[in-house]
């Protein structure tokens, strides 16, 4: 191969590179990208039931007691909130245990008392002490299950909104043959 052939190959490569560089400059001139006013993207706030840490959920503890919130709670809204719970719990009378225990007649029921369900050690310990699911304990458990019962198998992160918790508890109260009495204000 003589030097004239090598010059043709080198010239072709340089012409190709020059063409690519010119095409890049031309496309940048035609399709000019606008610079953002604020660099980066706005991130969404932590969602309820998301993977938020337990510290924010604990900090969102209600100022009003559950008895006051239950007075204005809406069981229909609570039923809508409970739809997310149906993946793991049943609310029907005689409903079967799923990943979690059946929740029919749960208000004022002894903790760890759903027949045929294998509870976590922490809940079995509370059941051994004779504790019941009263309104305050349901509210605290729904706020942050892992903080309320250490070692619970429930993977739900908790419901931070006090009004939604009250609506859910009002719905749970209605899921019984004879609903438990509302607490005194």
C-alpha cells in the first residue's frame, strides 16, 4: 500500500469526524434546550403507608384524644380507608384469617384472640396480660404498628392522619354484632 492510499484513509476518517462534529454543533443550534429555573426535580413528600421511618409517624401523634375524634368520625370514609387493609385482613362475620387476622368484632376483643391465627411473640405477650383492643390501643397500633408492638409481623408502616384513623376505627366498631360503646369525651 502506497502513501497515497494511506492519505485517502486518513482523510476519510478526518472528514467523518469533522462531519460528526459539525452535525452536533448544528443540532445544538436548532434544538436549544431551556435551562431550568431551579436545578433538579421536586421530590414528592413521604406518602402515608409508604416506607417512611417511624420517627415522623410518632411525631404526628394526635393532639386530640380518640374519643373526641370518634365523635366526628365517618364510618363510610373509614370503609374506604379499610379497602387497603383487605389485602391482609377480612372484615366479614366469620371471615377467614389471611396474612393478618380477621377483624370482625375487633373492638374490645382480647388481643391475640382471633381463632386459628398465629400471632407474633409481642402480641402473644400482650394477650397473656389480658389486654383488649380498646379505642386508644387501636389508634396507637394503626398509627405505628411496629412502635406499638415490638417484633410485630405486620409490615404496614402506619396511618399518620388522625382523622383517617378515627374514621377507620369507627368502621371497625361497626363491624360487630353489637358495636362497642363509644368512649366518653
